[in-house]
C-alpha cells in the first residue's frame, strides 16, 4: 500500500463513518491537540478587534501597571495594554508563519517534482538548493531588510527562501521512490502525458510529506520572526509582535513579569503545537507506524 493510498483511505474513513473523528482522536490525539490549538489561535487573532483593546494606545499614567481587571496582563513601559498587544501579536506570528510555509511549500513542491522526474533539471536545481541551504536564515533576512527596510512582506520572502531547499529535497525523494511504481509506469505505457501523470499520480503521493514539512517550516518561521523582531530587524517597532514585546520589556522583567512572560509563553506554546501537529501527522501518514500499532 502506497503512502497516497493510505492518505486517501484515512480521509475516506473519517468522512464516511461518524466515528472516524473519534477513532482519529484515539489513535492520534496529538493531531487534534495541535490542530485544535492552532484553530483556536486563528479564531482569537481574527476576532481580536472585537474583544481586545487598542494595542497602540499609550497612557503615560498607566506605565508598568500590574495585572488588574482593566489590564489583564498589565501594561508595558509606554502604558500600552500587554494583553491587547499579545493578542494582536498572534496575527503577525501566524501570518508570517503560514505565509512563509505556503511560499516555501509551493516553490519546493514545484522544484522537487521537476527535479525528481527530469534528470537534466535535477543536476542544476539541486546544486542551487545546496547553495541556498548554506545561507543562514537570520543573516539573509537582515541583509534583505537592510536594503529594503523592515516589513512583513520582505520578512516572509527572507524566511521562505532558505526553507525552500528542505521542502524541495523532501519532495524530490518522494518522487524518486514513486516514479518507479507499477501504476506510474502503466499510465505512461497507456499513453498518458507527463503533465497528467505528474498531476494525478505523482503529486498526491507528495502531499502527506509536504504537510508534515509545512508544520515544521511554520514553527521555524515563527521563531525566526520573533528572533529578528527581538534584534530589531523584523517587523516595524510600532507593530505588535511577540519578539518586539520581549525586546522592549526585557529591562522591566522584575517590575511587570507578564510583559515578557505573556508573549514568550504564547510563542513557546504555538511552536510546541506546530511540532506536535507535524510529528503526529507523520505518524498518521506513515504506513509502517500503522503496522506497528
């Protein structure tokens, strides 16, 4: 049984039988835990204007206030609501993480499929990917931001470029193993054109591995964005970001600890949820783990 057939069978079972979700929760509870937390974060980020205050509003008379009914997480050194900034910072982190993963997945998928099936393209593309893998993400981001100025768009591009080679090499390895399968050779012998074979037979086999890698890339992108923002090379300082909050409040940690702990805790839990989701998806889509169970 191929990896794609296992994926199709898993989706078909969960769709047709009412107890599919219950069995999924029993066999792979981390999928629901990690995925559920991410869905909750997305809902909180989208609905932030409905319940969170203005993250940019400053009140000099409320500087470094402890948590209270009005200020749930206290206020920072400029009198801004830490709770509102933490919630709105979720938007920045999720946007950078998801968009960086999507960009790296799209380019890596295209390059990996072509490299795995076209030998002439493989020799050139993989050498370029090897060169990109040698570039540190933070140094590339700092170089690009120094040329264009800070911004979310350039930050996504700077993070996605070094992450693309890992996705491309992963997809290429899957394509190299799938292209020799009998059903692919039968489709070619039956007169099917190469684009149709790639779309109908090769591409579905790469989706499970791609989903796992996307979760890893998303977690790495969120950490990279927080690190760059902490160094002052990420998003603009006026935008609420977990890295910006930790950087600006680290000197006041002893006075109002939540100004650092609140964004730091959200950052840690978000990355943990993504890693749990990626690991559990890998176990769910791996036929060998199914046989071991």
